[in-house]
C-alpha cells in the first residue's frame, strides 16, 4: 500500500489531535478509570474523524478503509491503549454493520450523531456465558407487536458505562445458531437496561467497561440492522474491520514503546556502560522493530485487499494473531530493560505491559484466530477434504 499526500495529511492531523487532546490528560484519566467520552468524541467528531469511511449523507468523509487504518495507526501514539480502543469501538467496531446494512432512518437516528460525536456507541457480542463461541450467546429478542423484547446480558462492554446505544447481537429465532441471530440497536437509556458498576481491569484503565443487563427491554423492530437471521454473518464481517483496526493501532504504540526503551536504556548505566550498549539489548530491540515492520506489511496488504472488496477474514485473523503475540513480546522485553523502574505500577512501560495483554484476548482470542486460519487450511477437524 502506497501512502498518498492525503494519507500523510490525515496521519499528521490525527497525531496532532492525540498530542493536544489525549496525551496531556492520560495520567488523570487512567487514575480516574474513565475518560470523558462525550467531550472527547465531540472533538474528534467535529474534526470528521469518527466517520472517515462513512457516507457523506450521514456526515462521514466517505474515504476508503486505508484512511481508517491510517487513523488507527496515528491513534497508537496515545500514551495509553484505553482511549484509542474506545474511539476504535465507535469508528470500526459498533458502526460498520449499521453503515452497511442499516435502514436510512436508523442511520439518521444513530449513525449520523455517532459520526458527529454526539452519541457514544458500544458493541455487544460477548456474554458471561459466551465469548469465544459467539454462536452460543443466550440473549434473546422476541417479537411483540411492533417491538422486540430483549432479555439477557452482555459482558465486558467497552464504553459500557458512558455509551448511549449498543449494536447488540441477539437470538431472534430457534433456527440453527448461525442463522438465528440479528443485530439490533438498543438505546441504553431504555427502561429495563441496567449497567453494572465499572469493572476493574488489569489494564486499559481509562476505558470504562461494564456488564449490561436487559430485562424485557422494548426495542422497535425498525431498530434491527438489515435482515433478520443475518446477525452472525454481519458480525463476522464487522470483525474484519475490528481485528485489522486492532492490529494497525498496536504498530505505532509498540514502536513508541521501543523508542522510550531506547531512550531509557541509553541513559541508565550498569557495569560502567549504558544498558543499551549491551549487544543483547540493542539486537533484541532491533529484532522486535523488524517484527513490527513485518506485521505492518501484513496489515497493509490486508487493507489493500479489503479496499479492493475482497474478503480478508484470513489475513485479518493472521494480523490480529500476530499483533497479540507481538504486543506481549515487545511489552515484556521492554519492561525487562527498564528493570525495577519498569515494574513500578505507574511507569509507562508497566502501563503498556498491562494494556498489551488484552490484544491476545479481546475481539477474539489468539486461539480463535488460529481456528479461523485452520479452517482456511482445512486442518480443523470437520473442515478438511
Ligand atoms: C477489556 C475488555 C474489553 C472488551 N470489550 C468488549 C466489547 O466491547 N464488546 C464485546 O462484545 N466483548 C468485549 N470483550 C470481550 C472479549 O471479546 C472476550 O473476552 C473474548 O472474545 C474472549 O472471550 P471469553 O473471555 O469469554 O473467553 P472464553 O471463551 O471463556 O475463552 C477463554 C480462553 O480459552 C481459550 N480458548 C477459547 N476457545 C478456544 C479453542 N477453540 N481452542 C483453544 N483454546 C481456546 C482462549 O485462550 C481464551 O482466551 C472485552 C474484553 C475485555 C477484557
């Protein structure tokens, strides 16, 4: 993928916004275990960055996904993983299916204000009984008059405390599990919605995460996204963007971490020389930098194919798997070279170590990515020739 001047302009502008509107507040937001989503999203919305790939008709820029990828990379310069993740949920996790399959009316009601930064969205797939096995979710939406009545619960929902709406995967029939699901928009101020208190997490502290309960929540049937029974398929499509976004976002975050580590190890001395001057240290950092560049090539290739209209499930899964593995390796190696200072709770490398751990779990665990890759290889039991 070759960057145009437009890509470079967008990258620099988003990075500039990150430096002005996110980084000065990161320590405060991490300590508060939350960031002001509505205020920050309004700033990003005004700049147009919450609708890069979305149609003009709903306030978007209508650019191709390579620009969303550029924004994901630029957001990686935030000094925490939590805030970029929350923005990524809004731009590339809870809105792609709505933009693709939602009715005009639904898009005017939920997509346009989300692009403007007036509404905060969330994606509700995981439940306390079903995370990796998406087909096994239990939440139901049963038709009653012109409504659906939703019962069930969603777990570990990013933006869950502050979100105004959820793109929610529910069972709408007793058909087989891949054909009985629908995506519906659930307004989170509807009667019958209850949110847990903020869940305490290992990392991603500034992002608010909640469990959300639905007890007979009435949602108009016109809030269904696309066709009934197509929810599983729509969600699998939406996962392509989510997983590629995650892989793109981690590239710059890991590069910044390596650079911070080089700076630290250059000034920190042991046995009469800088820590960095040990070959084992600078070789390891060079090796990891090379791995990041290899991941970048995979992300860019997948992006190019996605933009061309191909199904990139295989490459997006490979990128997500590699990103999860690499995020753990890089943050672990860097923490090692910071020594005792790296182990301190408040050190930036400790934050990165905690945040990076999510990459191998959230949005599909490494093993789920491996299962998808195996399906394509024909090596998963029951899928071979
Ligand atoms: C901070 C955070 C934010 C999140 N945000 C959201 C959100 O906004 N919306 C949402 O819907 N979900 C969200 N999630 C949920 C996340 O997507 C799930 O945690 C993830 O998909 C894994 O599901 P699980 O936790 O139920 O793991 P399980 O399904 O219980 O699996 C546990 C572990 O078992 C292993 N495993 C699973 N399947 C296999 C297999 N076939 N073979 C071998 N090993 C296997 C994996 O190592 C996996 O990590 C979030 C999670 C976290 C921690």
